[in-house]
C-alpha cells in the first residue's frame, strides 16, 4: 500500500521522468558530423632506420692559428652543400673552428657529448684524435680527413679519408716553375700543414733546382713577402695560414706573379693561378658509410677524383694552362711520380757545321786530312828540295 508521502511524490517523480525522457529524445535525435577516419600510417619496410634519419654531422676544422679565416669560410661553404645533397638523411653539417691546436681534442670530445652522430676531424691530427675518442665513446662513429697515407688496418667505427696532397703540391710546383722562368720564387706556406709533409715533398720535387728565397720570420709576414720580391722572387706561392690574405695582397702590390687559394684571390684579376680542395667530396664517403652504404673504410682521393681544383687567373701568362694539363696527365697516367724530383732539361746541341763529314761525288766521306803533309813511314818529313823550310831571320 502506498503511503501518503509516496502518493504525494508520485506525480512529481513521473513529471521529472517525462521531462528527462523528452530531453533525451530531443537532443538524442540531433546528429553530429562524423570525424574522418585517421589515415593509416605508411609502411616503413623500405625506409632508412629511424636512428639514421636527420643525422647530425660535426666537422672539426684545423685551428685558427694555422688556418686563414677566409679559407675556413670556404671549407664551411663546401660542407654545407652536403646537408642539401643528403636531404633528410643528414639534418645538419656543423663545423667547429678551434682557437688553437691544443683545443682540437677538447672540441671534438665536446661535440660527441653534445650528440654528434658522426664526428670528423680534418688535419694531420685527425687520425689520433678520432682513435682516442673511439675508445671513450663506443656508440659513436668517427672519421678523419688527413693529408697522410691511410692505415693498413683501419680501426672499427673510424673511417679514414686520405688526400693525395703530394699531387697538388707537384702541380703547383710545376706552375711555379713555369711562371718563374728561371728566376727565384718565394714560398709563403706557414704555419700550416702545407709547410711540411706530403704537399711540401711534391712541391719541392717539381721545383727542382729553382732558387727559393726564404721569408724573414723576424718581421710581419706581409712585410716578409714584400722583402722577398724585392730580393728577386718573381713568383710567390701563398698557402692557407692565418696571414695568407695579407701575404697575397702584399705579393700582388709588389708586382710578383701570385699563386694563392681561391678564397684569397678576390676577383682573380691580379693573380696567375688559384687552387682549392673540394672538402664536400672528401667528407661524402664517410657519410655514405655512416648511412650504411657500401664503401671502403679507408681510401685516398686525388686528381683522378676531382678533389683538387685549379683555375687560371686574369694574370696568367699564355701557355700556363698547357703546362698544367700536361703535368696532370703525366701524374694520372702514372708516367710521372710526384715524389721524384724533376731533372732540369738539357739544352739541345746546336750543329755549327764543324767536323761534319760530307759525302763526295762517289758517295764516300771525304778525308779531312787529304792534301795535308803526312809523315813518311820512317817518321821523317819528306823535303823535296833537300833544304830547310825555316824562314830567314828578319833584317
């Protein structure tokens, strides 16, 4: 039996129920737009491993104490092209430019700790630095671009790219000899790796007996170049040292024929020859191996690989291009060893017409002594009149 209280609440409860049902009916019948179904994720079977996508490559350049800022900028321009060529595989190619040689190892180690996927060290110390870091960071990959010969057995996770700079040195030496034309030359190479090692060996082999005027190390480098030209240097070969820009300018102002790096030549109107190393081509093999592509762990690059670029300047004399082409062909074909000294050419003998046997009418050579006095068989001179032939005394 329903109590009075329940009977009093009954109609009210029924009203609430009817209102709730009506609301559900009204709003429940309103259709909301359906969201589009998410597209399925693309298949990843043929893609590169995720760890390799967007890799960060860090290159440690030679220090400021041995590398011109202009040359370093040119190296950076070469390396930045790699990021575009590898598209998404390489996120960035970052360069580090240590202040001094003692900081090369520290800068390289810091780059690994900051997340470099591939660390490359350029220069003669690159092999030792990467070998040491390999032991400290077993999960990282390394490479060294060096002017030395590659090792016989490369270490695991360290790729070695050796540049045959002896060929570059020999070519520039041949150009220097052609420009000097027998006069003295000045070498403004220091303080860089061009001042020693393979480059210097190839250069001196090509220079042969060409006189070299040493730069005065007690005065500013640009003044030393000017003094060398005043002392008779007809050609100045400029390297990539920190003062290379000033030395190039001093050589031009002094009136010498100049060979210098491309980044130091300005418009090239006043130099005879510029040269450049394609650092992007030097680094690319190491990146390919890092990305899992085939290739040797150690290789050497030179003239046959297009790694060295030479360009004639406006001040180049006629015939220099032919000299460079001929020497390059000899090196590439293996007919000239860039380590071996070039012997000076012997002057051609000129025929002055003396002591030449000419055939007579019978076709036999005439006897040059025919018709001259000859000794008799007994060793005595014949005297047809039996008198002495000595001249009489004057007076």
